[in-house]
């Protein structure tokens, strides 16, 4: 049982590291490339399913770890859950802005918004991870 829990914890932390890497990649994808081409928006839209796959993996391994702990909730677990839930509306708002910029072509505002959004997501994931490891 302990070996399974250790493996699940390492998977959970591995998925978090990959998610942080994907956020850095997302930041790069927003600022690299010619915005006049449709491939810019298409590239960003193709990236999002990978991001959400790893968010789902984090959720799954987190719930698995919680089951190993017999669903005993602590402050750090609540903070990690709140951080994970906070990422969902940020992603939805970002996707809505991506769809809107396809019509409006206001890429300057979009890039500023995405820079703030991605930095906020990095801070949220880092904070949740730090709290989960320290507490």
C-alpha cells in the first residue's frame, strides 16, 4: 500500500512539473509567431487539450492520494483543491478571449491578457505545490 501511495505521489508531482512546463510553453506560444496568420490561433487551440489532459491527470492522482489517506482533509489539501479549482475559470476565460481575438484581431490586448493569465496560473500552481509539500 505504501509503495502505491509513493508512486501516486511521484506521479502527482511529475504531472505538476509537466503542467508548469506546459504553462511556460503556452507563454512562449502566445508571444512567438505571426499573429496575422490563422495558424497562430490554431496552434494555441491545439495546445489546450494537452494542458487540460495534465490538469485532469493531476486531479485523478490527487483524488487517488486522498483515497490512500482515507479522505482525511487537512488545510494543505483544501488549499490544493482551491488552487486546482481556480485554474478552471482562468482557462475558460482564456479560451473565450482566444475565440474573440479570432474575430476582433486585437492581438496586443490578447497578448497582455494572456501574459497576466499565465503568470497567475504559474503562481497558483506553484503556491499550491509549495503548500502541499511544506504543510
